[in-house]
C-alpha cells in the first residue's frame, strides 16, 4: 500500500514537472536590446583656441584642454605645433601633428602617409566612412570614421594645398572596445567635426604662401 502511494506521488510529481517544462518552452523569447554603459556626458559648448605661435587656429570644447608639444619619441625641428586636445573625463584625446610643406611632392607624400595610417585600422574595422573636407576657410582634406575595435576610430587631414598640412586622430587611453566606448566616440565625433568646421589658417600663413 505504501509502495503504491509512493509511486503515485512520484507519478504526479513527474506530470507537474512536464507541465512546467511545456509552459516554459511555449513562451516566446524576446532578446534584450543592446545597451551601453552609462556615461555622464557634458553639455556641448565651445571656445576659440587662438593657438599662439602656430599658423592655425580652431574651436575646442570647454570641457577639453590643449596640451602643446606632447612628448615625442623623435622630436624634430618644426614639430613645435604638435599638440593634443585632451578629454580627461573620457580618457581620450585628439592628437594633432602639423607639418609645413614646400612643394607638391611633399604634400602628396604626406597625403599618402595619411591613407596608410587609416588603412592600418581597416583590418579590424566593421565599416569605414570617408568624406571630403572643403570649407570657406580654404581648408581641404579628408575625414575618416572607422567602426570596430581599432586603435583609432577617427582620423583626418587638412591642408591649404600650398604650405600647411595637419593630421589629426582620436585615441583612447584604454584598450579599445567599440561596444563600451561607442557613446563617447559618437559624442567626440561631433567635437572633431566642429574642430574641422572652425579650423582656419592664420592670415600670416596664407600671406606667406602667396
């Protein structure tokens, strides 16, 4: 009698377990939308950076600061206008390197070097979006937006096509992980594009090139 009761309990328990499994399998699974870590990003606000002693100027965000003459492994004469636009709260920087040009051959070489630097990131890139730069301030060049776990997700170069050339790139101090830093990348993209839109060659540089 006791054995029958025990078998009956086991049978009922088995039926209940199967019902739970059946109900669980019948539910539709809805994947959670992709989310990114929360970042407290500042309000957009800009100020003009006169850049004394260099032949170019531009706007920078009020939440950034300029570090002029960053440490260089091989610092050569004429590299005093190399600088970083530093975003401390995001562990990021725009590295800007300036070169004075004196002939078309040198300009062509610098543009080719810029393409080579961008192509180094293409192997790990999920996409690459490029656009030409041409502003009323006689600033011409190319902007590259590279998606994926690359060392630098944005690069650009600008020139007046005669005497001046500048290369810029975005770097983070942390190991690149596109998913985790994407909000910061999108935020800083607007700042880099604003820098390019407000970039100008100083009048004395333009006069000397004529």
